[in-house]
């Protein structure tokens, strides 16, 4: 039997629907992968009685509970107080936590408001969880049957604290036999297209198949029991990946470090010692923004008017021949710059089509490398933010395919 | 006192984190606006005992509960069975529901699998909720203190059923007096700094004060009872906004359309008929990306090396005097372009400081308009993505302040 874990989210913004509780899903996925069985998620608002009642319920029902939110400095942040009340523990001042909070403000040249002192008060017996990413330290505590960990609700801080502190602690505190999760990440195929492609593959009953579509990729998930034979696992993953072909940009869970599309592109560009200059239109800066801090991205430019960009570069624009225009722009940028790759991301379709979620635009990507010009086109519909995001991803995926010598 | 409502989501995909429960937030927002107080969200998996225990808990705790999921045809869809068991009611076959399910398949020229018959079985005393958007009808039922509505978990079906059936039913069943929510949006002040600034203002006990910090702004929320006098509401909101001063960029709930910082900047730029060219460094394209589809943004460029950018523009770079360098760049871009505003977003601090979450970088914004040069500096620490985002926002907020003639 796996140990039972519950997720508890605190905040009026969650129960009133101002915030979608993405923390609960993210944490659940992490702990399920570790070998816990998650039985409940509960969210309550900033009311002391609701909080204490829930803490007591969970303390007799679960082996472990991760609680997010309610650790801030303001009067509606009640977690520590609720824990103290629920389990009859006095609140105690933690000198080290207080110093950390003060340092957080000092590093930013800001004066610590008096209200932040509250964040250094923990229930007696609690262990502090240091937080290098925000002002609020977390804490952990055993009560009844349950080991509780309390962390801030800000997603970035919560994730850091889980990955660097709570996760490792859980692994040492509990006897876990995790199932093995393999995630095949693709770009360019929808969920139903993937399902159709792999429909002929026989998936054994003890292997769970699932899908997850996000704005940046579609993930095909295979969950294997902890004692599933290694060779059979590798063979099945290989079969599925083969059906998805060149759309696969990463496979998580097979031992190599992997990540999102930018991660894959970054590895390829760094390994190949390439540098790149970009021109963006539909993505309007988002391609460069996604590559934050990557040394190989030397420059990007966005110009609303393609005519003006061409004029500045001294290139002839032909609005009816975007591939030729893109080649001319790429050639000019290559000549005057130092990057060995030039990527031009253009689109055709009028302004109305770009803004209207019912209409599609056509995307044209052109890549200039030492091997010459490479081009590919695609089309995207939906809200303007989706078009922007897909334009950035399609261009990056085009680059990935070139670097991996896949079909463009 | 508002009636108490709880949200209950059923599904293994929710508790295991495969699916983010967006239904709960959407439903909560709807019912809070109608005048309910939402006290809890709970999600449980497809286990009969967990489901019956939760149903019984809620039946003594809440006046109303909306439950999503578990109405499908498969063996793990247990809602009707759990309701029957929890409240000692036999399951009864509903002829009309069965005909609807058969019609759904007939219209799609598909044969109804035998398993779908189960979806026409409801606990005795339940009222059917017709579903024109999928196979599974919902149902409602009073048990103990609570009126329950059970609907499918597919978001599109759930939303239709709520808007067209459950919402109107709730409005007629409950005496509702919705509260009035005012949200004051600020940039540049932390949650605790805000609390300190407004600490001298006396907030009447019947007004709820709350805060919500996201990566893009901090929201100060004032929730007024439905019968709070209009003049007193306006006066209190005015007092709070005055303490937050020039950091306030929008106030939601007072009748005018409002939105995020980009929305405010967009309105100001459009009203003033301005256009703008941007140079980004730390934000690396994100400033432009946030302004997707805004006509007044004519161009952005990002160049990793400030030296190379200056070289291309024929401008002398002085790394020790960023304000002077920014002025020179802005002047050159203004001369050769058509935009009436030029915004230069630079930062000082070496590459290591940019990447290291423990270190801060200094941001320098320069705006050139017909009134001359305006400059402001700030500092930001944290992970590189946070520095990038803050750099983009700080530059946009600087522009907003100039346009609103606030302190820069």
C-alpha cells in the first residue's frame, strides 16, 4: 500500500475562484510519481475555524499533507496560527527565520515592514523550511498520523521548496515504490491525432496510458508498475515514440535530463557552438523572450511593418512572395552580423485575421545556415495570444528539426 | 448571511494532478458573483467510500453544493451510486434520460454501447438536468441541509449546464444579495508595503480587505456588503487608492472597463495617438511580447551585446554611463524612425548577476518624447525569468507614469 497524501490549499482567492489552483495539480503529479496515493485536494478560505477543522480532519486521515498558502505577512495569512490552535501548540519566534526575512529585504535595499516579523513565528516543534525565493519560510510538523509540510502559495516559490527540500525529505521519511512514468513530448500533433497514430500498439493492462495537452506541447504518458521489466518498458516506449516520429522533441523518464522545447534547442545550439539572429513578426518578441539568458541568441528584432524593415535593411520587399523576401532579409542580416544562423519568422494574412480568433494565419519560417536556406510553412488559428505562442514555438521547432536533421 | 456553497470535483485525473481543476475556479467565480459564500473546494478520486463520506460531510455543512464529474458510462464513474449509498436512496431508471442518451448517439450515427444505460439511473427523488451538449444528463437532489447539483466534468458541458439550468435554479431557490468587489491594482509595491501604507485607514468591520500578489501586479481587494452606502464605498476606495498613490494603475469594480498594466498603457497610448520604438536588454523581447497586437508598438530590438548595438547605430557606448548611452541610442532611433516615443530598457550588472537568483541587477529606463528625455532606475533580484518579467513591467509602468503625468 502506498502512503496516503492529501493536498490542502489555503486562500480566499482560491475558494472564490479568483485563482485557479494549479499548485494542487503540480504537487499531486510530483508525489504520485514518487509513489504516494493522493486521495483528496481541499481548498478553504482565510477563516480560522475552517482551517483548524480541516487540519484536524487531515491529521487522522492521511500519512502526509502538503499545504500551500497563508504564510504571508498580512492579517489574512493564518496558517501558523491555525496549526497552533488545531493541535494546541504555542507559537514561537524563530531567530534564524527572522534573519532570513531581514536579509531578503536588505538584499533588495528595502526596509522590512514590521508585519513581516509574523512570518518568523512557528508552532512549537515545527521544523523550518528555508526559502531562498521569497520572504516566507515554510515549516513542517507531525500531528496525529500525518506529517504536514506548509509552503507559500506563490507557485514559483512553492515549486522550488518542493523540489529542493520537501521532495527529498519525503523520499527519506517514507518507504516509496514509485511507478515509473515515461513522458513523450511532442510538438505539432494534437491529442486525438496522437491517439489515432498509436491505436494499433497493444498497451498491456498494467500500463496506464494518458495524455496532457498544454499550450507548449502535448505529452503522451505511460505509467509502468515499479517492477515492470526494463527491456519491455524500453521496447514499448520505443514503439510509441516511433509512431510519433519527428514530432517527438524529448522523452522524460529514461534517465537523460530533458525539458521543454527551448531546453532541447538550447542543448543542440550549445553543443553545435552555433549563434543566431532572429526576426520576429507574429511572435512579436516572444521567441526571444522564451530563450531568456541563452548565450547563442545574439539578437532579435520585431518591426510591425515588413516594408519598413526591408527599407531599413535596404532589401526589396515582395509581399506576395514571403519566402523570397525572407531570404533577402536573412541574407542581409547574415552579411552585417556575426551570427552563423539567421531565422526569419514571417506570416501572411491581414491584421483582422491575426486578431480574429475564428480566422487562421499562415506562418513562414526561413533559416539561413552555412548549408544554405531552409524553409517551412504552417498555419495557426485561435486567439491572438495563441497565434503568437504557436508562431514562436513553430519557429523554434523548425530550428530543432534542422539541428537534429529531421524532416523540416 | 450569504448561503454557504461548496464545490466538489470527482476524478482520479484531478487528484493525481493529470488535470488542473479549472471547473472549481470557474464555478466559484460564478456563484460568488451571485451572492454565495464559497467555503470549500474538495476533489476526490473514483473511490466509492471516499465519495460517500464526502457527500455526507457536505450535506450537514453547506446549503448548496455543485459536484462535477463521475457521470460517465464507465465503471469508474460512481457519482449516482455514491449518492444513493450515502443517503440511503435506491437507484431508479429514468425513461426520459435514457431516450436523450439514445438520441445523442443516433444523431451522430453511432450505436449506443450498453454501458451508457447506466447514465439514466438516478437516486430516488432526484430531478434530472437535461444535457444537450453531451451524453450524460446531470441531476439535483436535496439531502440534509444541502441542495446538490451533479453535472459532468467536461468543462464545456459543465459551463452550459450551469449557465442555462443550475444558475437560474439557484437564483430562484436562494435569497441572494451579492457583495460588491473593488480591486485596486498596483505595480511597484509589495503586499506588506501596501498593508503598512493603508494601516492608518479605518476599515469598517463589514468590509473585507484582501490582497493578491501575482507576478504582474499586486491587487488590494475590498469586498463591500450589498447594501453598503455608495458614497461611503467611493470615499473608502478613494482613501485607500490615495495612500497607494502613483503605484495604482487600475481600479476594477467602479464601472469603467479596466485590466492589467498593458491594458492601461494601451488605452493611454491609443488615446494620445502615440507610437513607440523599444530597445530591450534584460526583458529580451518580453516587453514587446506582452504588447501583442497593439498598433502603437512599431518596433523592438534586443541585442545581447550593447557594444554591438551601439556600433550598428553609430553611437558611442559608455558602459559606465548607461543614462548617457541610452540617450544616444534613443536619439539615433528617433532620428531614423517614425515613432514619436523611444523607450530604452538597459541594465547594469554582469552576466553572472543576471543569471544568479541571489544577486540583483539595476534597471535603467530612458524615454524620449517630444518633451525631451525622462529617466528612472530600479533594481530587481530573483530567478532570471523574474528579472526579465520585472524589467518588462518596470519599463511599461515607467511609460504609464509619464503618460499619466505621475512621478517617474
